[in-house]
């Protein structure tokens, strides 16, 4: 077969298991999706097949090698996503040295896995206020918390404030059992989870006790000025217009804010009350405020999450 070709990529410095996946699942998926033969021996990934297939597979394989080199364990979902990015033409070398976050305490690197995530981290690096809008599973909160932990570690801010509106799924806090802390915890748990992924648990506890990190319902922000802080407002689609204005006007000297939300998940009685919809209308064009839209192609959860989001959008529920 004269149009057969072979391409070899260096995988030096890459954990072979992180790249190949469990039982070589990632390599098998790559071969199946792109119609090439794939083998990993030592520090070399070899691709064989028709010229066109190998050209495509080389782009995809290089992006996967770059991700694995960051210390990220990859799975079949990552292979699928990178393949679809290549076919959509959005496959930049998504790992850009400038925008990866190194967490020294855990010897971990958090890097954008998609072009949309990379734009989001760039926006956070370049603007004082960033509004990240997109569906569940796109890493909006996770990457914002990583950027906050990084800013704290580099002493660019003195503390982190994480807030969420306590309106979810139509529940009222008054009806939940327990004292205020116990009532509030379920709403804030995802923020604790993200933090504990990036800092050893005992360090998180110490930082909370010393108020270097504060995790609180949005209502607690009233009447305060937040200086020298990296402030994240999560689930902002459930903040009312008044709450959003109150939050934005709390920011003090040397403060940065990231506001995250999903317009398809508004739990307020009247959708138009959402402060997220309001800022989207009135704040674009202000110097220092960046809007970043993540799409279903940026979903980094289970492949089915992306398909479920699309199905709802097509049904007019999105």
C-alpha cells in the first residue's frame, strides 16, 4: 500500500499510564476513531496508516501527549473531546505554558483541556472582573478556584472569598434542619470540594480558621468592602439583580472577581430577576471586565453530560 505512512512522536517525560489509559484504552480509542494503528514503546508513540489518517491522528496524539505531560491522567472522554476539537478546527495546542497553574503543595499542574478553557484562564489573568458563562461540567468554578489558590500562593492577594447565592432547586433555607452553618454547608460544599482538590485538607482548614479563605452565602457580603482579595461568585444565575449589584460594588483595592453561572439553570421564581442576565446586558464594553462563554464542547465531565446538555438545548429547555 503505497499511501501507508508512519509517524513517531516523542513521549519523553510522560507517564505512559496517564497517556495510554487503563488497559491501553486511550490508544485503542484513538486507533478506532481515526483509523490508524497506534503503539507506545518506551518514549515513542508510533502511528501507522494512510497519509490523511496519520496526519489527523498526529495532531490529536500531540495534543494528548501535551496534556499528559502536564501530569493530567487522561481517559477515553479526553480522547473523544480532542478528536472532536480537531474535526471542528478548534484544536489549538491547548496547553500554553503561560496559562497553566502549578500547585506546589500537591505537585499538580492544572492546565486548560479545551480551547474554551484556555480563553477563560487567559481572561482571568488579564481582567480584574471575569464573567464565565456556560453549562455544567465546563470547569468554570474549578479553574476559577485554581486561579484564586495560585494568586494567594504568589501573594498577589491576601485572601480568597468564595460566595454562592443560597437559592437552589426551589428550597428555602428556613425549612432545612440544623443551625445556620449546617443549613448553609450543602450549598457551599462544591466550593470546599474544589479547594480540597487543590490544597491539602489540613491547609484548607487552617486557612478557613484564619479567615485567609472565606466561604459564605452571598447575603453575607452586604455592607463589606473586599480588598486584597480574589473573590468568586459561583452559581451567579441565582443571584438577583440587587444582589449582583451589591456584590460588584463590594470590590475594593487590589481585588479581582470571577463570576460564574449557567443561564440554563436559573432557579429564581422569575427568570428575568437573574443578576447574571442583567450584567450580560449592561456590562459588556467596560474596560477591565471580560466575558467568557464556554460551550458544550468544553465539557470535561463524562461524555454523556455533553450529549445531555445538547439534547436539552435541542428540546428548547436549554
